C-alpha cells in the first residue's frame, strides 16, 4: 500500500470510448493505477474460506447504473463455484447473484432508473443482444453465451465480473429490474435466482387451476416453487425426504405432502401428475418420480446435482413422458415475476446474516440448516 501522501482523489473517466459518467476513485499518478472502488468477500481457492477483498468496478456507461447493494442472497451456485465444484472457478472472485440495492448513479441514456431508486440484479448481467433468443427477451439462452454476474469475462472491458457479496455493482439497465415498493427488500433478493428459476418452468409448463403439480425438495428453490405453484392455482403436492417439513410445507401452500422415502405414499400418486418440478441439488433417483407422471407429462429439473442423474428408459417410454430442464429466465420474464410477486405479496423466506458469517452460512447450507435462504445484509460490510 503506498503512503497516503501519494494518493490523490480525482475524477477520472475509466473508459473514455464508452462512458459519459464520471466516478471518483483514488488514483496513484506515478504508478498510473486506480485504487479499488469496491469491496466485498471473495473466494481465493477451492479450499479456503471467503475473505475480505478490494477491487475496482468501472464507472457506469450511458445506459448503465451503479447500485449500492443493500442485500444479496446466498445461492447454492455460489458455494459450488467458490469450491470449484464445476471445475472452472477463476480465483479470486466475489460470488453473489441475488442482488437488491439502491441506485447511486445513472448514465445519461438510462430511462428505467434514477438515483435513489431500488434496483435488482440476478444471475446474468449482459448478452450479445442481437441473436434470436436475445431478440425474444430470452437473454439467458443467448446464442453467444450470456455474461454471468460473477466469475465471467465482462463484455465491456474484459475484466472479471465480481458478484453481489460486495458494496456495489455496475450494470446495464436492460439487466436490472425494478422492485415493487410493497415488498421486504431482504426477502426480495432470492427472487432474482431462486424465484425466477422456479417461476419460469411453472409458467412454461402451465401450472395452474385444474393441474396437479409436484415439487421435489423443500429448500431454497423448492420453497419458492411451492409458493408460486400454489399462487398460480394448481393442486400442489410437496415431496420431501423429511417428514418434519410437513407442517412448513402446508403453511407455504402445499395441498398434500408426500414423504418420498415411503413407497406406499408414493404409489398412491401413480400416474396422476401433470407436471413435476425437481428442485433438488443432492443426488436422488428420478425413477422414483417418473411413474407418478400422467401420460405425455414432464418432469423438469432445475437443481444441479454434482453427479449426472440416471433413469430407466422404461419409465419414460411407457406413457411418452419427458425429462426436461430449465434455467433462470429472460429479462422480461424476470421483471414479470417481480411484478407478480408485488401484486400477490410473494417473497422468499429468509435468514438475514452479516457478511462476516458467510463461511458459517455455507456450512449450514450443506446441512440444509436454513429456512429457506440466507441473505447477506450488506450494511455489515462497512
Ligand atoms: Zn443462483
Ligand atoms: Zn444473444
């Protein structure tokens, strides 16, 4: 660290070709480097805990905004990536893709937000914007690959994207969402990943009145799936391995609860489901659920078990059944989900923690010891 006498705080244009707004950052003239303008908690290796980390973000371009982060949800993907369980973690990086905060600066062409507004950011923060899926508002299926909120190469300056376990974020307004004023902001954060991940497939496969819908797993994803399916008017059956979750499941909207390890309970639902949403990230047997689907019905996966699941083809061909998958949602659908949550007063069940407890929270998540999502209160970072 240079002595403070060498530091000057000056306004600088970080990217003169693109940006119009100015940021104030610490600049060391003789070394021609910018001092970090952001701080958060970063994963440094697969084995080490998350630790405080300072880094730089660019200033907002014409269509971009800076968000001072208030809350960030803790997603299972954060833990997978921090521990390099998918084998591609670029250390060091700051996790977090369930972001809610207050807009502190906007570029001159921003129309959706002004300083002081609440804004939310989810799993992706950019895409090519010209391919077929992007044109349809399905940026998450961008043909050139969407840019993830953390641990990805930024399309603007090639830097590593750093996530929401931090004090601020810079994002294009296309990838930021407005938040209904009536919702609790800490409990909104998980909607940006767990919420849209379950809302989108339930909409796509038509969960609604007259439909019998199964939800497998009652965790971060499952409890949101349960709330949405119930709200959409479906008859909802919650599957769980833990009989003690029955009361909670009923409270969250389940019409029935089935303990999936009990063959008698499972057989009672044979060939009766219009749709099953599988929200489990731990290893489990798809063959337990396929016989429960009606003819021509679908079991969709949204969880990411470490090992590829296997199934007996016989369970699919009899009844022409499908196993499908779904991943988050596009920007218009994510906004529609948030607006729907505002109209129907739906938020996540959360346990709010200071960022200093993030490593403990990771361990507790592995033991499923959370009801049902940890959310970091970013004021603890100060
Ligand atoms: Zn996530
Ligand atoms: Zn695209």
